[in-house]
């Protein structure tokens, strides 16, 4: 049965995340017959810049986009204001269109879905992604010594329990997260749980080749004899820049001709200031900003890639988007365990090395091992991509969502 769905996202569609992890899923589900209205929270500056292109694309796919504007401050209170805006808009849209279901991406959106279910009986899919409340604490964004944040934490843990117990289906990103969640008091065994990791667009991230590597290095003015290790994405709350730079220093001790390529929106100075602590110079790096359609091209310059994420409790439920994108290209990865299903994925795809700690000796041994394995041509790009497809193919993710939609529809 086709459903009339209100998809609610606190992330904007003019943000990179909305374009990679929301719109492709909705388009895929719309093509299976479901009808969508998309309610999102947009940052004004990005909306002014990208709204026209996003709107044209969504209209082309018969998706009704209803954006509101995101509020940045004051902390916490701004979020409550956004919830009020979203609730008011969602109620208005439901009265006009009569939705069968809400698909709510993360916790703020789920507040709206749970409200519509209680008031109007609209079925509710809680696409929780990860452990958002615990991420606020682990990431240092909510200091529980502050009574304001402590109150917010308690409130949202109660809301989390409500969402898990009363939704019609739950989506989480990792098997590790699902296993942990089943231990919670709030877990409801009668609510189906789908595990759907962040997908990769295998067209935007094509298989790397000798030719693509040469072309990318020519564009970036990187010598062909350089050993290039890359990093993809922002350097925010979770990514361990200092440990990645320490790894790079160990790599350079073994292979002095190594260069660190950052494909990132960050300013180069952000990286250089930290790098100086490790005796690294600006000419040890190439820092480039890339539009989404350019990212794969620049990454082709890599011999391998690296990312380290803080292995905190909330990261059990995380699915790093960059891992799927790199493996889709067949680029081997050095990363760390303690984050979602990363350890198992690296093992299953034979796509690199996952380390258990960040001790200097571990980083040096890992650098040496990666260089040996590259020299021995252990990593076959086409095989890595083929195995990554099993985890990260967008069509497989859309099909998993479609099965949950069908289950919700048939249970009414």
C-alpha cells in the first residue's frame, strides 16, 4: 500500500548531509509509489545560496518541500523554538493533506511525529540514526554539571523512551547500536527495528584507477611519486585531528615523501596550527574544498585514507558516511574500532586496518603495515568496492525502508 508521508528533518536540505542522507532515500521511496511532503529546518545563508537548485530537483521528483528556518541561539531554547515551529507547520500540513505516517529523522523531528500520533493517530517511524542525547554529553555540548543541560538531558532521555516505546518502527544505523538498545529499559520488543547504515552514492564516488589518480594529482599539483594519505570531511566534535597528525608523523618517519591531503570545508590554518605542534610544515599538506560532485575526483589522488573518531559510548550507534564513500572508491582506510560496526566492515570488505588504541607504537606499526600492504598490492580497489556495495548501496537501503513502510502499513 502506498503511503502519504510527512518526512521531518531537523537537518536542512541545503546542507551536505541533507543532500547525501535524506533526499536520495526520499526519491527512492517516492519511486516506489509513496507520496512525500518534506519538512526541513534550513540555515538562512545556505538556503539563500542553494534553495533554487534543491527545489527544482525535488519538484522534478514530485516531492513537496516545506522548509522553515533554523534557530541557532540561545542554546537549548533555540531548539525548543524550532520544535514549536516544526510542530505548528506539521499540524497545518496534516490538516491540509491527511498523512498516513510521519518519517522522523532523529530526535528533534521525532518530537513532532510523536505529537501527531498522540493527537491525530498518524503512524510514526522513529529514524533515530544514533544515540543523539548521549552524543550531546559525550561531545561536550551538554555539560551535566550545568543544571540547564542536566534538565535538558533528563527531558530528552524521557522523550527517547517515549519514542522507542510508542513508535510504529525504529531505524538505527548499526548492529552494535541495536544490540545495545535492546538492553535499555525503554526497549519495546513489539516495535520492529531496521538497521540501515548511511549509504554511499556509488555514482558520485566512482572506482579509483591509475588514470584517475594521475589526473587528480595533476589538478592538485601533487607529484606522482608522493605517497598521499587523505582525510575526508569536516573536523568537528568527534574527529581526532591530533591523533591523525601523530599517525602522519609516524608515516613520514618511514616514508619522508608522504603528503597529507585534506578534502574538507575547514580553513587550512585550522590544520596547520595543530600540525606545527608535531613539527609538520604547511608543505606537508594539501588542503582543498570540494563541492559534492568534486569530492570523488580529488580523493582519487589518495593511496589510502585515514580517520579516527572518539570511541565513546554514543559512537556505538554511529555509521561514518566517509567510510562508505571511501570504500565505494576502493580506497583502503586506516580507522579505529569502538565506533558502530566499523571493525566488522573493515574485516568483511578487507578494506584497510582498524586499530584498537592510539598509542605511538600502534600508530607507527600501523603506518609500517599499511606501507607494506600497499607495496604488496594487497588492496584490490575493485574487490573493496564490490564488498562495500553489500553494506552501502543506496538501493538496498531504500528497499529496507520500503519493507518497514509496508510493515507499518499492514499493521494499521
